[in-house]
C-alpha cells in the first residue's frame, strides 16, 4: 500500500467517523424531503456536466433512501443513509459554500461534495444494488410461475 493509498483510506475513515457521529441529526423528515425532492435533485445533476457520470449512482441513492424509509431495505448502517441524504440535499440547498451563480466555479462544491459522498457509500450502494437484483429476479421468477397456472 502506497502513502497515497494510506492517506485516502485515512480520509475515508475520517469522513465515515464524521457521519457516524452526526447521523443522529438526520431525521425521518430529512429522508422524506430527499424523496420528495428527487426530481429536483436529478434535474440538478443533469444540469452539471461534471456530474453526468454520477446520475446512475444518484438515482440508486434515491432508491436506497426510499427503500430504507419504507422498511423494505435495512441492511445498511444509518451513517451511510445520513451521508447520502446530506449529499443529495446539499445539491439543492440554496445556501452553499460556493453559490451556483458564480461563473465557472459555482458548481465546484456540488461536484466535490457529491463525489466524496458517493465514494464513501460506494460499498453500501453495491450491496444495495445486489439486493435489488436478487429481489427483481425473485419477483420475475414468481411472476412466471403464476403465469403458468
């Protein structure tokens, strides 16, 4: 492991620890707001060229939050949900570190924050995606069995 790898791992651990400590500040109201603002969040991602590659992960985060909130999926630490909620709501928050109206650099904070959050919850998103695939396969198989009768 190189020094850069060790530094990245250290930063990831610090970020994770931050969300573990502060996840209690994220409430059901924040989860509901994220779900309610899904269209606005995806529109913002589509508006920022540097985030176009992240659209799939943003949509997956929104589905994860929706399934977590409904109780369909709970196999995740709440700090990861809190991190995803924070990152997604930050995108549409009018009070930002760098206001979007500033030419050229206005979206820089959005890109950096979302990239950090997605990197932090990548393993959880992969696990959730595998769960979704299993559920979909099960539902398709069950549906085909019912169609035979």
